[in-house]
C-alpha cells in the first residue's frame, strides 16, 4: 500500500501544534479522559487548517483532520521508541550486573 498520496494532506505546523496541545491535555487536564484526546485533536486540526487557509473546502477539512490525527500517531511512535530505548538500556545494565557478579564469583574462587 502506497501512503505517499496521503502526505499531501499533512500540515507539519498543525501536527506540531496538536502534539503540544495533546501533551498539555494528557499531563495537566485530569478532567479530560485520554480516550477523548484524538477527537479533540481532530477538531483542533480542522479548525487550525480552516484558520490558516481562510477558506472551508473538503480538501482543507480533510487535511486538518489528517494532520490532527497524525499528531496522535507521531506521539505514540515517539512514546514507543522511547520505551524501547529505555528497555534496551535496562537490559544492558542487567548484562553488566551479571558480568560483575560472575567476576566477583571468580575472584572468590581464586
């Protein structure tokens, strides 16, 4: 499946803005449930794209909606990559601890 046809509807400015707003909502506004954040980003993306273009067409609405939702995907991708890196670092630390334990055991035997 070729996703290049969808990139014409991505507006980087809206994606970055929505990532920031979504982060603030997730971390600071406890009364908004996480399940509503994609819907909020959809609405913000559409609104921002209409404001930027000073017009309302189907293409502008779709581009705003896709950009708002792309911010959710970008956030989740960064979150998964950060989690994976953290796990890799923990595994390396565990390996070093195991090596040190083996070295101590060998030193005790000698």
